[in-house]
C-alpha cells in the first residue's frame, strides 16, 4: 500500500464520528493483541522445540549484559 493510499485512509478515519473512530480503535487493538498472542505462542513453541527454556534465556541475557553468566546468589 503506497503512502497516498495510507494518507487517504487516515483522512477517512479523521472524518469518522468519534464513536466510530473509537470502535475502529478497539477493533484494531483487538486485532493487534490477537496477532501478538499468536506470534508469542509460535515463538514459545519454537523455543520449546529447540530446547530453550527460561534458564537458557536468563543465561543469554546475563551473557549479553555482563559478559559472562552471573553466579546464582
């Protein structure tokens, strides 16, 4: 979709009555949340298949932040 089409859509949205704009915003929010939940589930499944668990994630974060895994306290 080109920028002209995007501008046209935004102009049409701006012309909507407030209640319809709010309804559109709710629907877009619900759509985005549904997509995020689906993508998160796919990422968790992929991580599970690769044997990546929370401990592995924590170690990788520590490695990135501190240069080496921190010892358990």
